[in-house]
C-alpha cells in the first residue's frame, strides 16, 4: 500500500520551481508560495539562490540510509535519542534531522535543500527548516550568521545578541510594536560590503508567547503581521526590510541578578571570544568557513559599535524596548 | 616597559625551563607558521586558528607582536633583541618570554620551530 502510494506521488506532476522571495540574503526558489518569504533584494546585484525541493519520503530515506556521514552536532534528548542531529555526508553535503520534524539534505554549495516531510505535514518541519537548513544554506553561500535578533530603526539595523531565553525575540517584537522594522528573530545574516557590515532580513517568521503578544502596546500586535501558525507560541509573519541595511550597533544582552536597574555600557574593546561565542552554526568546521568567520569577526569588531546591556531579571521586554529606543536616540544619534 | 608578559588565553602549565645549551639552540631557531594555521589581529588580541583542530587561541598584544616579528624569518634571539628595544626592557627578559611563548605555541601545533640544520 505504501509503495503504491509512493509510485502515485512520484508520477504526479510537480509544480514548477519559481522564485518566492528572499531570506538570509538568499533568493528562495520553491514549488509552493509561502507567506514567510520576504521581498528583500540583494545588495550588490547578482543573486545567491537556494532551491527547496520536497521529495518522496521512501526514496529520500533509502538514499539517506545508503550514504556515509559523520556527526557534527547532536543536541538535546536522552542518550541515543537526539532531538536534533546534524551530519556531513562523505560528499560534503550536510544533513539535518529531528524526530517528527523531517529530514533535510543541504548541498555543500548551499544551492539546494532537499527535504522529506513527515505526514501529515504540519508547521514543525518548517520550523526546523527555518532554524537550521535555511541558515546553513546561507552560511555555505558565504553569509556570516550570529545568534541574534535584529530590527531596523531608520536606516540602521540594531542587533541583539543573547543566549537562548534572555528575551531577544520578545525585545525585537516589542520594538517592532513601537515602529521598528523587523529584521530577524533568532539568526542574523551578515556580510561586509564596502567596509560596512550589512544585515539581510531573515524569513517573515516570529514566534512569540501569547502572553507577550497581548502585552504589546496599542496597535503593536498588528505590526507583527498575520498569525500564520501556532505551537506553544504564536507564529507571526511580520513585514521585513526590503533591502540589506547597515548594522551600526550590536547590543550584547545579559540577564544579571546583580544589577538593580538597567545598565548600558559601551564596550571599548570587543573581545574575539565574545564574538565567536555568538556565531550561529558553530559546528561548521570546514577550513574555508573557519577562516572566513575569523576574517569577518576581525572586521566586525572594528566596524560595529558594541554595547553591553545588563538587564535585571524582572524587567519586562516592553520596558527594555523603551530603554533601548531611548538609549539609541540619546547616545547613538 | 612591556604592557605585559606574552600570554595565551588558554595557558598550559609552563614546561620545564631548558638547560643552557638547549636554551641557546632555541634562541638560534626560527619559527614557521604551518599551512593549517592562520591568525588575525583584533583590537587588543591576536587570534590564532588551528584549522586541523578547529580551535581558536588568543594571544595578548605582546605575544601577537612576537609572532608577527618571528614570522619574518628572524631567529628568536634576533626577534628578542628587536622587541627589547621596542619595549625598553632587557634582552634576557625578552629572550625568556619569547622562548616560553614559542614552546607553548609549538606544543599546540601552532608553529614549527626550525632549529639549526633542520630547516
């Protein structure tokens, strides 16, 4: 029965692959249109593109099993039962798998992502796709990725680097609710163009606690765009910036039990260690990528203004957003 | 005065000081940075990347400057003399520091020491 179904699926005409928008500096080519692809364009002409193909699960699994690979990262879960596994195949291609979230193979040059989607399909495979395979394709194309959220205020992008759970997504959402333009909620794609660090918008995808969404300022939730899905959080599709924009300032956020009130401190010398620990996809160990990241970090440290922010644990994201906007207007004008 | 001893951010226990002949041989050596090692200057640190291990190592400005001078192909003794003038300290002090740094870098596979007759 399963084999017959697979044959029928293979025989069905496939919708043509077409450009669907931009995210992380890549033009996305896919058979389906989706709301999450932003309308951004690339800075210097030319196009870096990635094609997404959803393939027949049976053939995909057979190829997966028959291909040698080495583990790069195994995250979460109990011993022997990972929540996320990332490998590099003998050919150099990468593979990403998480139980219930599908399997993805990313070509070594970042031009193609082939996916096997669990049935019935839901948002989970797509969340994984946006969190790992798509950023990985961007990195393979030469973009540098930081674990950060970002918004655009006026002409400038403000980045927020923080470890998971610090509140960088909530801060970005609150800033968008106050008039900023959404850039990304978790992965910031960067490159240096003419001695300027520029940011490329991520996908139109922002996951926010329902409670946090209701705590937005009047009219603010509407600025997050339509709700296009729900898990333990609401999935919004905010509008993104149409073009890459210069990153002027990066805030390094820390929740700090030892501070009674919010503290902003200019970082005179941005330590390499602080930058390297902010790199997303730190499991990538190809020499070309390691050298490129080292070069990028050296330039980033000279070109971007770093600010350390110590946040009292009880401070809400709305207040933090107000303070960031105040600091930006006061100190960075 | 130097702005600090040459250090790496992840220091191993210092290796035993070599005896006189060994120390002299080391000072006559030159340093080669292997192809699998690259380094870049940051504002207050030099980061050395070992591509074989994927590990980054940090050098303070003094150690970074030492590596920069040594990569020109001069011996440790010549580098120490140049840097002693630059920093206004005694040659002997610089020779000890630069020797310790090179042994440390070599133990991490970040440089190769070319002793007399081995180059």
